[in-house]
C-alpha cells in the first residue's frame, strides 16, 4: 500500500486522542501531551498548533495519533518509523480560538473567523520560541516541554514537519529546509502533482530571502529563519521586536544533531483568485486581498454587515474557504514525501 493512501483511513478516524504522555504544562496551566508510536529506525517529529489560529494541522495530528494507536505492532508504519507527535503545542491558544471553529468543521466560516480569531505576537510566538543549547533559551514553558520531549528520542531525528496554515492565498505553499533543496526534487514533483490533481494552484511568491524565505520552485520556498527574522527587524530599527525571536522548531530540532529534513506546510483557510503573473514581495495584489479582510472585519465589528452578508459578499468577490479535508490531504502528502526523501 502506498504511504499516501493511508490518508483515507486516517481522515476517517475520529479525533478522539488516546492517552498520551504529559510532557509539560502551558503558560495558563493546561496539560501538554506528546505521543510516541513505533519502533522503526527512522525518527519522525510532527507538531502543529504553534500558531493557534491554524487548526487544520492539529486536526490531522489528532486523527493520526488515534489511527496509529490502533495499529498492530507489526504494521509497516510502526516497524519502519518511530513517531514523536504533539498534536497541539498551544492548548491556551487553542481554547481561545475555539470560538470560531469546531474540529467537526470541514470549512471555515469567514464571519466567525473575523470576529474571534486571535494569534500570538512576537514575544509569545511558540514557533519562534525554541532553545538551542549554549545559544538561546526557551521563550515559553511549552517550548521547553517540546524540546525535552524531543530529547527523549536519544538519537537525532530524520524528519520534522511543523504543520502551519495561512489566512488566505490563491493556493497551498510548501517550505523546505535549505540544507535539503538539492535532495528534494522528487518531493517537489510529488506535492506539485497532488496539488494540481486536487484542482488547486500552487502559491508562488518570491520574497527574495526576506525573513529567510527564498523561492526554490513554483509553490516552494525555504523556511523562515530566526537569524533572518532578527536581521529584518534590526534593519527596520526595531531592536525590541528582533530580541523576541528565539530559534524556530526547525532550527532547534536540527541542533540536536544529525541532518534532519525539516518541512513546513502552509495551507490557506481561504482562497482568492489567482492573478496570472509572478508575485513579488511586497505585492499590491496580495495587499488588495488583505485590505478586503480588514474592511470586512471592520464592518462586522461596527454592525454594518451581518454574518450572512459578510459571507455572501466574500463569495461575490471570489473568496472561497478551502475544505479542511483537502488541506489535510496535502499536509499528509508533504509528510509522506518527506518520509520518502529520507
């Protein structure tokens, strides 16, 4: 059975999570759980929820942990790999954002999203709060707990995937470890084929290295980098914000040794029409759609629009919600392509 085809069974698995290992507590005192499955020589790390307004990655990992917990020990997924999974790294942020979604959803309601979405700013951002021993400490208790959980693997990881999302683009975007660019040609081909087969455009943006984003190919970029993040804000004269960036999960897990392939998914909650030209950064077309969201949010908050009117207006201007199931299929495709790459 091809690895990708497990997605159908995974997505049909309830989101009930088996009893995991308590690995720490959140800032507000909620339990943080990690899961370990399998005995294979390939060590895999999967995390989601570093940005708490991106719920689709946590949904996939909640389903995946339940699915893996039900497998016989001789199953190929457990014999080939050892999985270290944290379905949601930010239970505090999850609780706040549950005002606009349910894990039973398959699409995002725009009006609820605009009214209730919250996201941590730099200085509280879990993705850029990780330690590197001898260089920088943990930003939050969650970061320290995750890092210590990784260390229980006792050997370097082969693959780490941090599942993320975006508010809106015209299609999925995939981020790849710069150290692995020349070894991931097949990964890019596989993810490209799957994305287009599902009827989506690849989001293609050239940020010319800003914050660490360097275009690799259509739909693919290098992942962000904390050093480049700090450099960006220092260039703007904002040393206070620059100091708030610790290491990313990708940098931190690579610091534990080995040559771990690190990947990031960026799946849009909302899709707007593609403009037939190469997008550069900053781009007026992207700004136009950002302005649409800002105007809708303002009109909702001032009661100039009802929720239904907001959602209908979004449809009229060509904005649609990307089904969560499709997002999870493409997230799993990147994970599988990563497994095949290592």
